[in-house]
């Protein structure tokens, strides 16, 4: 049976400052690299066959650290890329709230909303994530 383990990238400087990242290609901070190393050391399984990663540096470096631990290939797949937050990227919650007060509140209260300033609808984000995971799982066979 195939097991798919999903992990989130380590911390970035934008995470630390509360900025929305989306598809902005932000690298891991030193703390994020340490987090990825600790994850690799304490991974929940003893064997993996491959690591798939988005093409964003923060995800790829996290995956690369894990792939090295298990001596397996890492495969970049841009379909795994974070959703775009459009004009919101690089801004903090407060900055977004100042420019788009209704939309940022809607993002958290109405799951199917389409948001001004953000490139995708929330319902599309969920559907895209589901499709991306299914596509990657199918590649395993």
C-alpha cells in the first residue's frame, strides 16, 4: 500500500513577520533549515521511496533535507506550488485588512468566497489541493 506523507516547509522570514507568501519564492530562514533537519532526524517512518516538492525554494530545500536523509530522489512538481494570494503576497494580515477589510474577514468566515486582491477563490484552493495530491499519488504507481 502506498503511503503519502504531507509536510509543510520550514519557517521563512516572511512567516516570522506574518506576511502572506503564496507563490512568492521566499527561502527558508536558519530556523526553517533547523526545523527541516529535526524533521528528517525524527521522521515518522524508517523508509521512503521519493520526495515530491513544489518548485518554491522553501518547499524544495525542506524536501531536499529529508531526501538526503533517506538517500532518495527529490522531484520538483510545480503543481504542488502554493496558491497565489495575488496582491496580498508580501503583506501582513493588518496591511491586507487595511486595504481589503471585508475580503480578509471573508477569507476566514466564508469558505467558498472569491476575494478581491487575491488571485483564487477559496473553494478553488481546496479543489486544487485535492487534485494536486491525487495527481502526485497517481505518479507513485
